[in-house]
């Protein structure tokens, strides 16, 4: 939406977050459109490294404000009763941990 009021960028500020209000003229509602706008040179974005890492590696996008990076989010697997987990559930938990760990560090 052109002309929508931007939300601003959240960044770590001590134990909480602060918001940096920036002017903007484009507001999108999908990650693909957000990335496409940045790749087209329409402005700055604040996006997870998991989604745009390949663009940073190729040089298509450049990180310019590393101090405004958000902290990593915690990820948890929730089970009803840990003491009675089947071998299949334990195997899945171990597998998913191995799959996700490189993306969460």
C-alpha cells in the first residue's frame, strides 16, 4: 500500500526493544514482496537472516545497520509428558534439532 504509515524498526535496547521510526512510502503484506522491493532497490528492509541470507552472500543485498539486528528467538518442542516419549518422538526431536540448529545460531 503506497502511503501507509510505516511500523518502524525494532532493535535491542538493553533488556527490551526500542522502535526506530523511519519514513517510508511502501507497505507490503508478504515476505516475498518485501524481499522483491529490497532487491529492486526500493529502500531498506529489516528481515530475518534465514530468509535473506542467500542475497547477502551473493551481494544482491548489503547489511548496512548491523546494530539494529533483533535477538535470536527461542524455539521449543512441546510434548504432553516427557517421561513417556516413544523412541519415534525422541528420534524426531533429535532430527529436527539437527535440521534447525544451523539456522537459529
